[in-house]
């Protein structure tokens, strides 16, 4: 999958080492990916495989120990405006209204007030938040809070969106509604999206491409294109064939995780 001549994101032999309880832990090892502009990529794997660690490295929050990441033509060494991040925990300012939360980043950038107002109004309309613009986060459902978080990232017009299990805490119906909303926005705005999930069905439903990661040290176990036509139907036999294939790959890594825990417990 590394044949892209001029990728939007280039992850070049990236490794990440942590020190935990006085010993080195290899979280990522030799990750090598080229992601074209406008591609929707899901990072899939069990807990402990380094999905979020890799996403944080791309975001610039935790630079790699080895290798390098090039995003939008720039070496990633710190967070940057070309990379917007959506977290599972919403990360909204509780003392600000919906529209103030969405406007915050634009105010920091020094955008003229009239332009801020127009941008915020457009995004609130796009994400069905207009009627909630004067509400505070505490007055919103989890799904609505996540819509606000997505709107706040979109306001900055980052060409790359990084999403760390953004729908993981939501009920099934709200989750599917937001998945559809995200796909609509992606198709309209042509963003490059890297989306972390542990849900196989979510990965197949959303992604152009799924990168399955191994349990620690996190490496690329399988890198595959999802060639199912959109919109995708989870009841489609081809969808379920792919779900079974990916399920076996993830289960292998979950079993490795379990065996590793048993081994460490025996050592302790």
C-alpha cells in the first residue's frame, strides 16, 4: 500500500518507546504507511496495539522515538493547524455555548468577526446544531456534544482530521447517525481522515482502507483497501465476509495480548 508518489501523510519507519515501571516498552515498531489526500483510513486493533499512540504521534502530541511523520508536506514535530483532532471525551469548554465553542479556534487565529459568524453559522447548519447554538455542553446529549467537537475542528478547515474513537461512548443508534453524518461531511469536504476504532463493523462501514495493528509492539499486521460500494450495508454478505476476515486477524492479536498478560503475571 506504500506506492503513493506524493502522499498527504507519510509515516516513515516510525517507532515509539515508553518507560514504564523502570523498563522500556516498545509501543510502536517500524510503522510505514503512505496515505493519499482525501482517503478515509481506519486504524483497527485490540487495546494495547498502539492505535491511539500512532494517532497522537501524527497529531504532534507525542512525537515518535524513531522515524518521521510528514503531514501536508511538513515534518510533524508538534501540533499544527493542518491536523485537527477529535477526541472521544468531546473536549469542549463547559462554560461556553455551542456557538462559542465552535468559534473559539477562529477567534484565536484572529479571523474577522463577520467571517467567524458566517463560518460558525454554516457549520451549525451542516451538523444540525443551529437550534442548540445557545446551549451549554451540560445541556446536550453525548451525540450532540460530539457534533460540536467535530464542528470545532471543521471550523479550522484543517485538511487532515484525526479521530480517536469519537463514537465509542455513544449508543448504537446515535453512533450510526454520526457515522453517516461524518461520511456525508467527508464526501463534501474531501478531508483526509485517520480514524481509530476497535469496532470491526465501524471500520468497514466508514473506511476506504483499514490498517490492522498487532498487539505490542504495534506494527502493521494487514493493510487492505475496502472495495465495497457505498453506501454500505452491514447485512450484505460481502460486508460480513470481510468482517469475519478482520475478526480473525484481531482475535489473533487479542489472544497474544491475553498470553502476554498471563506471562507477566507469572513473572510478577
